[in-house]
C-alpha cells in the first residue's frame, strides 16, 4: 500500500514502525522551540517547506494519516488540522484530493468546539478515528480504497468545494470598501 503517516513525538514508535512495515511511509513533523522563537518564524512557511521537502517523497498517496495535533507542547494548537489545510492547498504536493484520516482521542464534535480549523472535518475525503492502531489504520485504508477513492472531480472543482465549506475571516486590519 502507498499511505503516508505524518506523526510527532506524541505517537508511539511502535505505530510508526508497524505503519512503515505494512502501509507505507512515516515522516516525523517536528518544530523545535528555538525555531519558534526566531523573529522571522512562520508556521505556514514551515508547513509548506515540510510538504515540499526531501523528507516526504512528492508523489500521490492512497491515504494520509495525521494526528489532530502535531505539537509536543500545545495540543490545542491543532497543527495536524492546519497541516491538512496546507495539503489541500499545495498543488505541488500532488495530494489535493487524497483522503486524509485524522486520529486522536477527541471526537470531531469536540474538535469543532475548540477550533475553527475543525471545519475541515466536514469537507470531502476527510475521515477521523479514535482507534489508534495499525489494524484500524489498515482497515480504514482498505475501506477508503474500496469505497471512496479520490473521486472524479477536477482539482479546481475540488478546491472550490473545499474553500466554500471553510470559514475564512478577513484579517483584522482589513477595511472593506463600500
């Protein structure tokens, strides 16, 4: 199988090793504290660079697995959800329509109460599970490959549908011209 697991230190190493053995590639996403303290640090740039780096082979994956949070220190930053937004909007990564499975012990309802980023859970080709085991990941992958696939939408239609389901607030310094 050709799946991708993006993980951090919060994920058991046994899951990583089992994933690599049975499902595909596992890649560590890590942000160090000294990086975040740099004056020009941008989380969005870090994520974009990560997706297009040599760490992840740029090819189409069958399924991408991401924990809700990729932060070692701040769970409610929900960096996994934020990274998924980058996956959906990064054309060069070649996985705009690839099914994404979020995993963690929270429900989608709880995630949505904590962050606006949770709206991604209500878009096309997004799944979630609280069963964090290689058996569950394997079953989820097989279900998606058999029943869902990537769909037959054009990339432009997929992105338009994706954006229409997300609340995008204008920046605080925006002054609308009437």
